[in-house]
C-alpha cells in the first residue's frame, strides 16, 4: 500500500517500468510462449479422470449378443442398395427399415437458401429421417441422440457412413427390447451433413433461420442431454478418431470425451485424437517424459488447437453444442490389409456409452469445458494454460501503459514550456505597458486640469489593449505547442479504422448484390471485395495528410500506439475466453510486431516495419493458413496456387458460416482484429525529425 500512497515510491516504480519496459516485455513473451507449449510435456499436465460418478463406465456390462447378426444383415443390404444408386443417399431405405422395427419414424424436409444473390442461386432441398425410442420408465422428459450423416457411396471427400447406418439399425432393434432406458433415444439421419443437422436442431428447438428452413417436426422428446455422431464406413475400420471441436471453438464436457475413450480402450479398440498415434507409455503415464513423447503430444495438441481456431466444427456433433448439448463424433478410419475393428466391438462401445449416459441424473457440469488435449488420456485445463497466455498478452498491455505514461509526461513538459513562454511574454508586455503609461503621464501634466480625468483613463485603456494582445499571443503559442497532442489528435484515425472494419465485415455481402451484372462467382467476388477494402485501407494514412504540412500524420504517436496496444490486449483476452486457440495463435504472431513498431526517420527501418505489419494483417494470415493447409506440394508454384484456392475457399466458408450458422470467426477477424491492426498500420507513416 505504500507504493500506492507514497508519490515518491510510485514515481520510482514508474521510472523503472519505463526504463526496463522493452526487456521486461521480451521476457514476458518468451516465458509465456515456452510455458504454454511446455504444457504438452507429461509432467506438466494431468491425467484424465471422471468428475461425474453417475456415468459409471466400468460397471456397464454388455447385454448384446456376441455376434450382432441384425447389424451384419443391414450392412450387406445397405451395401447392395448404395451400389445400385451410388450418387444418392439411402433416405427411403432407412425410413422403411425403422418403420419395420416398430419405432416412431418420421421424415423432415428442409431447404437451404443460398445467402448471396448470384446468378447461380438455387435452393438446395434435402430430407432428414429420425426415429424415437420411447423410454418405458420416464415420460419423455430427457433424450439422447445417435446421429449418422447420410452420404452417398461416391462421396470421395468425406468418410463413408454406411457402417454407422447399419449399426444404428441393429442397435435400435436391440435397444427396443431392453426395459432399463430412462431417457428417450432419438436415431437421427441427416442429409447434407451439417445442413440437415442444423435444420433438424432448429426445428426441434423451435428456432427460426433466414437461410435454413425446415418443416415442423411431427414428434419430439424432451431436452437433449448428449449426442453421439457416428462416421463409420462399411468395412476395414482400423482405429477410431475422436472429434471434439465445435462451432466457434466450443468443446464438449471432458467427461463425455473420457467416457468414449475409456470404453474404446476397454474393448481394446485403438482410439486416437486427430489421427495422432500415441505410445502406451504416454497413455498409461509410464515413462512418457521423453523428448519423442513430448513431440508427439505437442503435435496432437497443436492439431487440436488448429481445428479449434478455425471455429468450424469437425463433425455434425459441433452443431449440437450450439444448443448446449454435449456431443462428440466417433470416426472410423479405414486401413486396408491390416487388423480391423469388427462391427460387434463397435456395437458394444456404443451400447456402453448410451447405458452410461442413461444413468445421468443431471446435465454435464462437473468436469471441464475449457481444456486442451495433448493425448486422449491427458489434458491441460484452463487453470494451467491461461497464466502463460496471460504473460504473452501482458507484454502488450505493459508496453501500452508505459507509452501512456510517457505521453502524459511529454504533454506536461509541453504545458510547462508553454507556461514559461507565457510568463516571459507577459513580463515583456507589462514592461512595454509601463513605458507607454509613463510617457502619457508626462503629456497629461501639460494639459488643463479640466481634462485631467480623461487623460488618466488613456493609460488604463492602453493597458487593457496590451493585455488582450498578450493573451492572444499566449493562446497561439499553446495551440502550436500542443498541436498533434492528446486524445483528440487520434480520434480521426480511430474513426477511420472502425469504419474500414465495418466495411470489411459488411461490405462483401453488399457487393455480392451486383454480381448478376458482372456474372462473377461468389467465391471470387468475396475475395475481390475484401482485397479492394484492404488495398484502400493501406492508403488511408497517406490520404489523411494535412494540407500544407510536411508530416504525413499530425498526431501523438505514443498515445495512438498505447491505445492500440490496450485494445489489442483486451481483444485477445476476451477472445481467449471462448476460443483460446485462435487467441493464442494471433497473440503469438501479432504481439512481437505490434510492440516493436514505431515511427522512424530511417526509411529502411520504416519499410521493414511496414513489411512486418503486412505479414500479420488478417488477409495475409488467411493466405498463410492456406499455405499450411496445402502443404506439401510438388513445386512452389503449385503450392502458391493451391494456397490461393484454399484462401478463397476459407473466406467463402467463413462468410457463409456467419450467415448460416452464426459463426463468429469471420466477424472477429474483420470487425475486431482488422481495425486494431489499422491503428498500428498508421504508426510507420508518421514522420519524426531526424536526429
């Protein structure tokens, strides 16, 4: 408390911060970055465990037959049906089979309206199929969902789902015979993957969408507690890949992930996270602290962060999380000529998951919702990674506060200098006034006594005139000395940055209205519109040059950089609360450049700063993401062209997801990150006098 109350101690602390600010910022950034990445090292993270004891995954005994003949029969029939019509989804076949089983079976039609007005605009129509197994021991107060996408056989871009469809039918037939279900089980089959899932969820929760319009559901159950999405091909499943990333970086409750992983291991089925192989020593915490184990764990954690940072779900489970439904996707990875997991093992795993979820008495709430996974058996909680991220973000905040203090000190010096000049000019003006008054008094003595009062008033009037002149001179001096200082000087730059950010966020949608006149593809129009806004934003410091001034921008650069750094830190800190991965990558890339950038009289250093700022601009970062996604290629030219296509697709999907699913990534990059970046872009354009 002495530092806060003692002005001398406080000034000493401020002087130390100003003196060692650069070294302290570098230390904070390096320690934060190394500490964050070191969390993948096994001794620094923790093993997964169950917080919700009601799941009881170890006590679930399977009641399925050793060979699930019904699932095998359905799989062979489905394979024949899909071979006859390889380009269509088996909606009708699934509907008929569930009807034959005796469940409440319904179909839902939906339409997707293209969000942009282009010449190839069309309405995409699809059909979902769902069946409800009513619980005998409850009144449809809660429900569980088993979801399977309906994909045609010739869909080469995605994993086949024929095995998941056959398995869902076989399990529905077995589940119907059991009396212990306390929650309804909904078997959901969606066409067009995420579009069908979103249409069904909107209709189930009675929410309206402008672009995805689904028919009202004929029947529904209670609130959905959890969902499991299956992406299983017909044959040759070597291992399971668990997908957890949801919309806008949301993650399911860690207990649900642990449940799926634990049951897979109980059945001796290999399970991975993002297809990363794990050693048994790391899984069971036996000598998993070697450097090779650390590299594998770090790769797994970075892959998870890479997918989470995109804000796009890695499977249909992500759309359930939007409605606070805990969900994961279990994907079967095909490997020919190797050991495969049979359909009976998979059936026992899914049965165990649903019987454990059937024991829940309340929603998932005890375990973590914010975490990172270096493996399927280890986790890094928010309490472990957030302090190191805070150190990385703190260096920008510390630099901003230091510049704010420096700007205040410089303004005080300017004011003190102006006050000294004012006192000197007032003193000289008073001397001139005294000389003039003495001269006038001598002339007044020679005049008649009857004019004495009038003559005595003349000096007073002259003094008033002189004082007025002195005040005008002083005001001019103060205005000139304070030119380019204070918050008022940076307000125009901030307003322009906000306006350009709004244009980048809303401009592409407005520009797509003129596409029919030019017959340009939607993807190209979105990219060209963002490029046009970005190129115009690059020139805004030059366009704001004052007429008749040699400086490009007349403002307080220390105050501008201070405000920009504080806004950047607040943006990253807020973003980290719901998408730590995106915030971490942006902080790791942008903070080193934004802390260093400043006006300079050296042209080489100025151009180097501009080049560094261009590399960390939002549009450049999107292209770099395209480069990483396209790596590797046979030649550099092919890599750059593929990165261009990936960047164009990334922008298109980001804008489309914003309209269709209320995704936040595109809005954050254009309306938050881009305006803050523009504030830093103005700094190298400010001229400073040469030393």
